[in-house]
C-alpha cells in the first residue's frame, strides 16, 4: 500500500512596491473620508455655545473649591499658629 498525499501549494506572496502600498493607503483614506457626515452650521454653533458655557461653569466651580480650601487652610493654620 502506498500513501498518496497531495500537497496544496501556497501561492507565493506578491511583493508589492512602495508606491502601490501608498496608493492603496490613499484610496482607503479617500473612501473613509467620503463617509464623514459633517455637522450643519447650526449644530456647530450650538455645540460651541455648550462647550463655552461648560468651560465657564467648571472654571467657576474650581475657583470656588480653591477659595473654600484656601480659606479652610488659613483657618486651620490660624488655630495651630
């Protein structure tokens, strides 16, 4: 009895040139760029306003905390010293 084996030959890897890789990258880039949904001018204004208001609110909150902790530290150091 003889064992007959069939080998499946793997295709040799094609060596792609640098320029073909760069071209493929940019084709994919353009393809993905076309899928972007840009916001309307009204949405941009609204989101900008929300961002500015939140930055001001968080800034005021941090300022109040800093003021309160500074006052507390002065109070505690006044009791010790």
